[in-house]
C-alpha cells in the first residue's frame, strides 16, 4: 500500500487545459467560487440535504449529498469545507465528484455550533472562522465518522470511502486520516499535516496538492514527506509553480497559474480516487 502504491501516480502527466485569466472554468473540473451557484442550478445530477445524527449527541449535521448516475454502487467521498464553512462552492465540488462517478457528501461541520444552534448560515463576518478553529480533533472525528457511516449506509453506496478537503478542510483531512483507519484514501488541498506521532496512525495513501507561492503551507510539505517516508506511509505530493493558496476556488488568480494548477490538481484527484476506491468495491 505504501511506497509502491504512491509511486503509481508520482509520474502523472499534469496537462493544463484552461486558458490563463479568461474568467471561465474549464469543463470537467469544479467551477470557481464566482460560478458555483449557477453550476449547481445547471447540474443534471441529483443533490439533496440530509440530516445526519451524531451518536450520543442531540446535534444533526446538515449534509449535502450529490448523487451520480451509474448502474452499480459507487464509492463515497467526504468533502470537508474551508474555514469559511459550508458554501455553494463546496457543494459544487461535491457535484463535480458525482459527475466523476462518486457519491459525495459535504457536511456543514458547524451544524449546531452557531447562534441558537445554527450552522454556518447563523454566523456573521469572521465569527465563522473563530468557531471553526474551536472544533477539537475529537469533535471533528466524531462528526466525520457520523457522516461516513451515513454515506456508507446509503443503498447506492459501495464500501470504499475517501476524504478530501481544502485549506482548513485539507488540514482536517490529514487529521481525520490519523483517526479513521478504514479510509481508503485521503486528498489534502493546501492543508498542513499533524506531527509525526499522529502520522504514524495513517493507514491509507495520501495525496497532497499545493500552490508554489503558498509558502505558509507549502514550506511544510518537505518535512511532511520526510516524516511519511520514515514511517513508510504513502504520500504523493504535487506543488504547482506560481499558484497561490486556494487555487481551485480562485482559478482566475495569479496570471493563469491558479487555473493551470486547478486543472492539473483535479486530474490528479480523480485519478487517485479511482485508483484507490474502485479497486475496493
């Protein structure tokens, strides 16, 4: 599972297919933030809100579920939102994952933590960021486990599952991979890793996708890779030259570098998920 499996995608040909700075999202990848709402309106796929009960809690997680169209059961991908909380953009990422053949579930991890027991929508301004930073690793794992269990119980779901996230959600994905040994894959978009002791608990292959001009995060990639190698864990990472933080959400930024990174990273994402989930069905 470890180094040999990671090597399978280390040599990916990442071909950018998006025109620099043209303000449009290339077909076959999630839209940028500006086009997410319309993309959801135009999507031919079925998406719906589900209430996921957390065991031993009165909280119900508001969770977006995007279904694909295929004849057989599909693997599950959990999508963890950014520090902004639940947004149409995260839902559009889930929708694009459904287009690629997966059941995608995107929980509002602030459900029940807002004013009057609300979620993301109940916060004003930067209060949403402050609230997200207060979610403990134990609470995060409990909420994501509830979402994973719910998704795997769906009649159309296969037994394979992965987790992926962006920014805070990328860091949370790394953390969750240390807490959930049954994950089959984890994908980290511009998120940082926990310490070596926690990394030793990871049982699934991890794909990391980073912006070359996002030094706050990308400077941690080398030590993370060294730690994962020392632990004999599968960690494949790509750093996209000139791209900044949040390049998949902000595809028109940085003179086309974000657009190129978004296209290449999404190709790597889909390849990685198919590699590690379809074989587990």
